[in-house]
C-alpha cells in the first residue's frame, strides 16, 4: 500500500523529544469459568471498592510506583478470605489495556456472626494500605457498603483459585534496560477485570524492548492464570521498533530543531508502544521518527495537552517536510 520512504509519527508526548524506538507488546486474556454456588444462610453482603488512584499510561508511568486498583483489591480479597472465609460474587475494575486501573469493586458475602470483626479488620487493613501509598496516591479511598443479596456466589474451589491467581499476578516493571539508564525494558499491566454470566475475564498487557522478554513475561502471566484454573488466549501483539541512530530523517530533524529553537532535541527510546513498530515490521527499511507536543496524565480523566507546544510541533513539522531527505 505504501511507497513512501519516510514515516513521521506524531504520537510522542514531550515537546523537544525525538523518539527513535519503542517497546513491543501483547495482550493476554485469562478466562475463569464462573462455577456458581447457592447463597449460604446467615450471610451479609457488601460491595467493597477502591477509588481515587492516579492511574496513567502503562507504557509511560508503569515505573512510577502508582497503585493498581486490581492488585490492591486482590490483596484485600486474599486477606479477607484468609481471615473470614468470605464468599465472592463478582469483581470489576479497569477499562483499557494500556491504562493502569484506577478503580475496582467486588461484591462479597460475610457470615453475619462475624460482621463486627470483619468491619474492624477492613478498616485497619485498608488504613495500613493508605499509609503505604500516602505519598504516591494521596487520594486513595477504600469504600464499603452493604448491598442486597446477589443471585449467586462463586463455588469455593473456583473462588480460591481466582483469588490466589489474582494475588500472585505480576504487575509493574519486570526489568529495566541494562543499556539505557532509567528506561523500562519489560513490564506488565494488570489492566481490566469483568464478571459476566459465564465467566470472569481478565485483561493484562505485556511490553518489552526485547522480543524474548516479551514472550517470557507473557508466559509468566499465562502460568499464573493456569494455576488459578483459567484458560488463556492472547492477541497477535505488536513488534518493538528498534532504534536507528543513523536515520537520515533523524539527522535532518535534529539539525532543523537546533536551527529553529536554538537548542538540541532529546533523542530517546521509550517503553510505550508506537505505530512505528507495526509499520516498520510491514515495511523493513522505512525511515521513521516520532515527536509530539507536551501531554500529561495520558489515559486518565485528567489528560491534557500544552497548547503552546502544539504550535512548536507544527512549526517543526513544516520545516522538516520542506527539507525532507528524499532520494527522488
């Protein structure tokens, strides 16, 4: 379809930064068949929840130590189950594979005889987690509310497998680059969970600059799902974009940037995924460069763009197009 020799991508997030490489990725889906059980006698139900987390782009902020709502609610469920033998009806959280989940909710049943002890434990345990995240997640809030009795709960074997699997699920940075200081090489995001009529479905997203490590973290996530009794499927994934420091378009762009703005551009490889990886895989030898305006809090409700930096990118793009290093 394409005869072009050069690709200029406008999906980067820092003005004055030229991206020349990015991670590849794959999405992994675990499906836990919902094996239902009848509602036990003398059981009171609550919806417990997590709100107020910052979230963020799983390719940009994954190293920042922000809370993951699904990891936190899995930790909470595991401890509540260990202490009170709760009955789990449903669990929900997250909404995008490339966003760190900000909220999560679960409907659980507790023996009516243990309500006072349960509520005291819940308050103390969640308070401890809030202290852990006080600096990074100052708006973290745990909610708890009595709800009507649901139509079903999970059978105990299915529930225990799911809770154990969720608690063990890796999330965050797996390895930093051995070559570029501070660059995340491999990560995984515990992204989305949904409970429907027939199953509990979990979406996670793995990224890596190294194809072998992308496969390894996919295998790790898959094994955790399998240990919990789930079946696992995956997306086709997308390849990494390997940097070319001798790129002709990079040379042209850096010279133009210095002439127009009077300073050197920052040249970098990033952990997020860009379209360049997919295009470069289909068109080997395509000369590619990515830049863009200043974006903040991407993939959150607070996402914003600095308007003045858009003007800078427009000016830069016009100058680059006027001076493209074309062969013909």
